[in-house]
C-alpha cells in the first residue's frame, strides 16, 4: 500500500533506495530523533512522515506538472 505522499506527491520526486528503486527512501530527510521522511531529488524539500501526511507545497523545480 502506497502512502499519501507517494500518490499525492505535488510534483516532488522522492529519493529512492539504491537497492530497490521501487521504494521511497524514508530516511532521506532526517531532523532529530524519530523525525524522518522522504526528500525531493529535484528541489531538496523534505518532511517528517510521522508529523505530516504529505508535502505542504508543490515542487518549484518540477516543470512536468505545470
């Protein structure tokens, strides 16, 4: 089952694990103890998947959705 930030990515391209590119790297963004989540390879935006359901903003660098 995909998480909301995977199906509603708002244009962000989440970093994937090297060993399995079908899985989002949930430790791409880290901000202190137990605060981790995906990070965008295009703009660098990241958020804690435990505190937020999904990204709060669109990816400013991704022109595909525009």
